[in-house]
């Protein structure tokens, strides 16, 4: 299997990206194509002491920065690491693409260059989140902030197919993120979405509130990209704040608090690991005609390695083919 990695994407590129790629090669035996500034990539590879033949480099003269407009930069910077890497997938020279760079640019490049799967109107970014009962998938968390009800229905279909393929979860439970559980709650957009979902083949249980995101009540939680991205950022910030608050208050109790921290050290490590995005790898961009994984801008080498693993799993399990099958089935009468 051959996976393209945007070596210039992320806050700590190319160093941690190359380190994560090396770790992925050693653990999963994938072939990796690193795209970006060849001299910088070679320098990072030298520091990682990798001298094998599983990693190759493709030169890209430009970089799309985090602050740049996605659509404009993708059209103007055709020599960027994101666009060059995406075209390797388009040309059949690799099986999957990963970047921790400008999310909007990755979505735009994937949509323009790879196109969408048959029947899909808009792609959606899906993230795996821990819950009290295992994991849930939230779709969309930022790809489409101007969504239509049909788009959310397709997110439910694609998210269900993803969970069935990757996590062997039969008939996933689907919920619609809303301001209340009642069918009458929410905007006209949400009410129309509710009606579409109710008439679909999905295992739809209705609306869920934000407080239920981590309850495990739903396997797939769907929303538009604006709401999903806000929810994602709030939960990330809350998880980080809880750890700081807890440590701060324990230290305020003096010696007993410090002893408590030592006694609970292993528990804190497990708690942090369970909430750490790096453990879950990257977020699949569902709906595009190719395997595209998006990473957090702050990704460390472990997150990069796990994102590459996620890309490989999606290719092996033929997720896109199963999404197409699910979309075709959804068109048949109940």
C-alpha cells in the first residue's frame, strides 16, 4: 500500500510529519510518498535515521499556509504540497492522502481534483470521539458550513457505512444534533433534516442534545459543518481545561494533593490518553472519490503515525465502495 503524506502540513512540519511517517513505515510496513521541500524532508529523514527504501520524496515548490483562503490558494498554488499530493492519488500513483495542513484547502483540492463519489453532493469530515460506551462518529465537523438537509442525510449514510466497515458496527444508531430532543425543536433546516432521516433506511433515533455527545447514545451524530466544528473545538478545549483544573486544585491542597497526584498518576495518564486526539489518528473526508485523511494542525508524530494507519484501514476495508453501495440502497423504496 502506498500513502501520500503532505510533509509541509501542520504546525511542526516537516520534522514531526517525517518522524510520524517513519514510525508508520516501521510499524505498518506501508510505502510513503512525502511531498514538499525535498531538501527539508531529506534533512528530517537524516535526523530520524531512516535509510530504508519504503519512503520516497516528490518535490513541491509551494506551501499553502494555514491563514490562506482555501479556494483561492488551491487554484493559484498548483505546485503546493497539498495539490501535488492530491494529484498523485488522482493519477493512480498512490492509494491514500494525508495532510495536517490547511483543512479548507485539503477539502477544496480533494473536491476539485478527485471529484465526489457518485450520488454525493457535499463531502463531510468525520471524527471518532470517545464515549461512555465506546466510540461515536461525528459528521460533519467543518467541510460544509452551508449544508442542506440532503447533505446531512448523506452524512448519516456515509458515517454508518464507515462505522460498519472500520469498526464492524452493524446497523449503527444515528442521531441529529439539535437544541432539544423533541421533533418540533430547532430551525426549519433541522426540522426538514429530521423528516428526511425519519423516512430513510438509517437506524435513526431522533434528535440528541450537545450534552449527549459523549453518552454513547448514538453511534453516528450528524450536523452541519459550522455546528460540528464549534462542538469539536469546545470539547477539545474542555478536555484540556479539565486536566489543568484538576491538577491545579490538587496542588492547592498541599502535601496531600501532591501525594494524590502521585497515587493517581497512572489514572491521569489513561484519562489523558483516552481523550487525546492523537490516539484516534486523522479524520476521514467522506464523500470524495479517493481516501483522504485530515489531521489536526498541532499533530505530533504519534498523531501522524495513527492518521496514516487510519488511511490504510480505509483503503483495506474499501470504505468508498461500501458508501456507494449504501447510497444506491438508500434510493430504493422501503
